[in-house]
C-alpha cells in the first residue's frame, strides 16, 4: 500500500442501516427521511467514537451523492400515491448538509445496482474523479400500504430543482410478447426458473418443495438473530414449504414465505472515499474496508432468449472475474451474501459459483430478502453494510456479496476485506467478457406458435381465491420456443399445481397476439 498513491486507493469507510417499525403511518418517516438517517448513521460509523459533529463534517465533504432507485419509481405494483422527490439525490444532499456535492446520481432499476455503483465509484476514485461519495437508498412501502388501508393522505412530494444524472440500464426486463402473456415481473419469472431447475435436478414436486423449505429455513434463522430484520420468526422448513391460509402460493411452486418481502420500511447507506481523504477526515484504520475484486455482466436480456431456464452464464462469469481480480477463491471467503429474492436465485448462484447450498458458512449475512427484508433495489446496500460490520469484527477475514437485477439478468459481485490491497484497483472492462455471454444464444423463438408442442417450464399464478392463470414456455416439434398461457380453467389450473407438467404434450394456437396451450 505504501507504493501506491493514496489519492487513488478506494476504501469504504462508513455503513448505516435503518429499520422503521412505526405502526402509525401518520407518524412514520418518509423514504427520503429514512435514507437521510441511514446516511447520517454511515457518516457517524466512519468516524467511530468522534461524535455526530465529526460525521456532519464528513457529509459536508461529499462530492458525489448516489441514490438507488426506489420501488415506487420502478414498478407499477409499488407506485406511490403520495408522490416523492423529483430529484432524490439533490433532496438527500440538502437533508444531510452535503451542499458542495457536484454530482447527483439516481440509478436505473436493479438489485445489482448498489454493488455496480460501488464498483464504478471505486474506478472513479482511481481516476481522481471522486474523493468522497455516498450510496444510499430507502423504502417505506409498509407505511405506504398502511396509510392506504387507513385512508390517509400523505405528502412525500419534494422538488429540489434540476435533474439527476442517471446510472445503469433503462431497458425494462421483459419484451412485448412476454408482457402480453402476463410475464412482466419477478414474481412471474422466478417460478418459471424454479420448475426448470427442479426438472434439471430430477426431483419430484414434493422433494423439491421440501428442499426449498430447508434452504430458506437457514436464511430465516439468520434473520431471527438480526435485530434489523423485518421477519424474525425463525420459520422452519415445513412452515416455509407448506401451503396454508397464512402462507399461500404466489407463483407456483413458491409460497408467500419464499418471496422477497417488499413491504418494509428500511434504508441503508455506504460512504466510500479515497485513502487520502479518509486520512484527512480522521477515519480510523479499523473502520476501513477495501474492495479487492468485482465484476459485472448480464445474461440475455429477455427470458425468452436464454439457452435454458436453470443456469446463469453471467453469474458464472462474474464470479470467475471477481475472484481472479482479487487473487482469491470462493473457499477463502469467510462471509457470503448471495442475492436471495427467490429460491432459484440462490440455487443457481450456488451451482454457478461452486458453493454448497448447505455451506456451513451460511449464504446470507442479513437473513435474505424474504426475512431480513427486500427493500426494493437497495437490498445489496444492506448486505454490503452488514458484511463491513462482520469484517471489522474479525479483521483479515473476507466477504463475498452478490447482486442480481431483473430476472437472473444483471449480475454484480464484490469481494471485501479489511486488508489493504497489494496492487492498484483495476477491474477488467466488462465488455471483454460480456461478448462470450452474448454469443451463447438460445433456441429460435416465435410469437405466433401453432401446432403440437410440449411444456418446457411453467408456473401458475395465484390470487386470494386460488389459482388465477398459468404462464408457460414451450417447444414446437422443431425446437422453436414460445411463451403461452393456458385456458383459465379452474380444474386445469389446480391440476397444474398438483403434478409435474415438464414435457407435457399438447397443442398451441395463436390469436390476436396471444398464444394458448391446451394440454392433452
């Protein structure tokens, strides 16, 4: 470290997390207020025992403010009826006294974006473009839902003026054909992956359901010990896997307790500086955490175009590149946090990275998105913050954090340690390995399928009254892939949750842009 220019060495110095449990929505803090509180907590965390005034001085030195896009600005399912900041990073800067920040960034959607932003900011430090930056985000969907149920009208609208710089990729995660068949969201896509993965592993419905319960029970146990977790019940495997009035199917085979829990009030923030700036600010050495390896890639953007539905070449590539950059192996990691929006995300990550699903190190430091909480695009900020705390508690240990955006689409990874780096921070240009992923194409796809076909994978979406409709991918006799629905027949939909339909034959027809598959 002594041979490198400290002004070009990136270091994470502060982490803050907030979980709000205010039952009265009229008294609860707004998302931007929660985010500001997390930013202040991160500043105070960086300075250690020096007090809030030292934290305020740190915030005043920030030159870059990055806010992770809120769910209300991401999905129609979570749109806020109460408004929100027109320029979130500039509003946040005013809240925390970061009045000299010259760059205000708002991200595009994706659970990969917190780690992606850490990776980019570290590169910017090495180029002298950033000396002190904040990454922060917050959600108050629990308060939003409670206010709506109570008939309250809240006012979260603010306009600090101007427009933020935008980072990330704006392209939505589904194409028009997928949308016409009601496959336009994570709760629809991941169950399709799960049934394909189960088939690839040769498991029965019952055996795989039990295995998913066992996998996520280990996450629930970590959440039970985490005071910041939203669900601390410590759900057992049977409770997670078994359908009940309190734990219904959402998208078969996923029960409610297998889905990311978005209706929480949580915020988190990270502060990243150059080593020289950390020295100038008086950040103690024992607060500093370094990013040793990172990588970013994406699978084929639309699910229809994937080679299969049970693997992720992007995950595999990101792990390989991040570990190569760090000069480390997965066996050398002491702490793991694998993105856990649904079981398939964890199962596929384990397979691609060579990690056992029952690894004794555990697969989460927080408790995961279903139990710790799934605060929109900002979960990974919490995962990095928690990893920093664990690394500081055991100096010299190492941690892996992964992020996942869209539908096993955008992948990001970071490898962290309190040990200073021995070489300059210099990740590969993602374009150098993205091309190989892009070239690994899937089968031809048609949006006007006709004729005999078989089911490649499927799910049955449920509403409060039970099964609502089915989504499936199928193959025509020549191997061409298509997406379709089935007739909305209650008896058929119930049967599709009771037995294995992988490879089931039938006939598909297309009318007015919508394909319908009728099984034999």
